[in-house]
C-alpha cells in the first residue's frame, strides 16, 4: 500500500474463472459497502455485465 495525495492505493490481482488480471492504482476504501471496476477493463478476462444498467438523468 502507498499513499497518493493522501489516499491509500494498492495494486490487485483480479481473478475470475481461473483467469488473472493485474490492476494498478486501485483506491482502497475500507468503509465502502461494495467495489466497482471498469467493465471495459475486467472484460479482458471474461467478466460480463448482467442485468439492466440504469442511467441517472
């Protein structure tokens, strides 16, 4: 872990269905109820969107 402008930043290995993707500069938010990754990035290892995407107006 390192601090970048006061924020905790980590590198992670995202593993899905036996495939691994290394992602640099991930914000570590220990108070978050969930985690969000860019769909275009994780699609490289086969992660696909499910359900409906809602847009705010």
